């Protein structure tokens, strides 16, 4: 069963922190649920990155039991996040790893392109330049 979950957080970061949305996800029901560590681990990794990089997590969404090959806008929680950030000024989404955004490379590339077209930055907490296009990679 696909469910979109939205969480509002107030991390108490400095006023100069840049706002971001957090998007952890699990690809199957077997890795989702209160007794599993996937969401907790991803939330912690994203939180650690955000604090170190000067971001404040203002919205959190959880893609529970979504297929890694599903188009990102076909994922209810991702679509809800995009609708929300379209109106609140957030232009950065942080995921734990690039493959948590999408395991299928074509889906990942198309999703990244769609976000870029909308003016939204996507960052992987484990490797912040993993999702940059070639024109923005540090040399």
C-alpha cells in the first residue's frame, strides 16, 4: 500500500540557515514500518548533513513502500512534497543517497532533470555532489 506522509519539523537552526525538505524513502513494505530502522537511519543522515551544510529542515516527507523504478511524480509523498514546496519557497530537497531518490538510473536522471527545470536542487546527504550535472561539478 502506498501512503504519503508529511511531517513538519522545527530544527531550531540559525536564522541564516537555508530551508530544505527531507525525503527518506523505503522501496518495500518489508523495510518500512515502526519496527524498522530505514526511516530513522535516513532521517538521521539527512539531519546530520543539513546541520553541517547550513540547511534547516522545514518539511519532511516519507516515501513508504514506493518502487525505486516508479516515476517520482507517481509517488504520492513526493508529489505532495512538490506541491507544498511550490508554495513555501523551499528549493532544496535532501535525500540520504542518490539511490534512495530512485534506484533506476533513467528514473533518477529524469527526476533530477524535472527538479532542475522547476528550480529545485536535489542533494544526496552521503555525497553532496552526486546529483550535480556535469556543468556544476567542482573541478
